[in-house]
C-alpha cells in the first residue's frame, strides 16, 4: 500500500465513519444522542420485568416454606406414633436412644480386683 502515514490515517478514518453510519450511530457525536438517551418506556418495561421476576422468586420461597412446614408436621406425627407404639410394646427407652443416632451404649464390664 503506497502513500504516507497521513493518507493511511485518512483512509482508516473514512472506513470507520462508513462503518459507524452502517451500524446506526450510537457513537460520541450528536447523531448517537437518540441511542444514548433515556427511554421511559424501556425503563418501565425493564422495571416491570424485574418486579415479575421478584414476584416469582417470592412465590417459590413461600411454597418452599409451606412444604417444609408440612414435612415437619408429618415427621412430628410419625415420631409421636412411633413413640406411642414403642410405649405400648414396652420398648420406649431403646427406641428413644436409637432416634438420637444409634443403639444404646453397651454396659461396661466390671473388673474383679485381685486380692
């Protein structure tokens, strides 16, 4: 490519200006002012989208709390029924020990002292 640096810079400027015109502006000049400006309709639409997303999130959280409460009530009811059945069978102590993480502890054997 022939020519000096000035000519190359001018051609590059022309190419960039043509590219900006094709893209529809939005640059730093007065022609891009509309693209950069505040659009109240777009802002309201974005705000409505955010509110709808938050409402869905709140609804899911509320459903989760309700489900957890139902599961807790069902577990309490099952535990009470199990405890009543164990009490009727006379096995309340071992069942209570198992519900806290395992079988009851084994009794330690006493060592006989040598005389």
